[in-house]
C-alpha cells in the first residue's frame, strides 16, 4: 500500500530527503556558531560589541534563512507525499510556512537591523545613545516574541504531519516517525509555552535538536518511500 501522492516522482523525494537531512545538520552547526555579545559595563561597550559581531551575525543569520527555505521546500515534498488535500497536511504546511516566515523576521532584526543600528550610533552623543538603548531593548523583546511564536507554529506543523502520517501508514517506519513528530512537536511546544525564559543559542539548539530528530526521520522515510515506489 502506498500513500496517495500528488508528487510521485522518486527523484524528487530523494532530493527532498537530502535537503532536509543535510540542511538539518548544517543548521545545528550554524546555531553552534551563533555570535553572542559578552557582558558589557556600559551601553557604549555593548554597541561596540554588536558592531564587532556584525559580519558574523550577518553570515550566520543569512545562512539560517537560506536553510529554513530549503527545509520548507523539502517538507513541501513530504506534504505532497502524504496528500496535499488532506486537512492535517494542509495545516502542517501552513503552520510550518508561517513559522518559517515569523522566524525569518526575527533573524532579519537580530542579524541585520540590530547590528546596523549599533554601527550607526556607536559614536553618538550620550543623549542619543540613551534613546538607542531603549530601541534595542524593544527590538530584543520583539525578537524573543517572534522567535517563540515561529517555533510554536513549527511545533504545530510537526503534530499535524505526525497525525497525517499515523492515520495513513504505508511503510514500516511510518508509525515510529509519527511518534518522533509528536515528541518533537509536543515537548518543545510545552517548554516554550510554560518556561519563562529568554531564548539563547543554547536553548535554541535544544529546541531545534528535538526538531532535528523528526527531520532526520522524515528524510529517512522519504528515502524509504523512494525504494518502495
């Protein structure tokens, strides 16, 4: 028995599997190199640190944006394999796409807008720096809210895809992969909702690490479906 697919080409499934698996590994590496400013004794020093990290900030966040696009493309093929017209698949694709867009917005602010703002005002007079400090605090809060909202939307996508996969199993790995999706969507989702923390590279790696297990499961399933086709 095969899942109904609007996108049956085996070669595309294999490319999607390689995109998801390879991008997941690269994203974990990129997150591990996410630049972090040290503790500053003044706003001026904090701005100086942000300026010194501008290049690395842009490279890491730019790479992560490209990787999110690749992951979304790979999951679009996965959704087609499950059946694009199924409500749970539509929900998964919509939630993941929305989550990617929201997280990209946060990364554009964090990786490009904040360093550029710091560069423009690093040598400004004290009265302007005080205003910039308030603006940076607001942007920092916005980055946190957008990142959490985007990740929660991705968690919803994992749960929806897991339901779609479990309700129409076609291969030996379907149900184990669905179980991985439930765990990878539910546990980080509850953590984001309940834990009152400020997301940092370490916590982001932990959340994406949980998603990475699901990603690799989906990549394996896509490869498996190609052999079974």
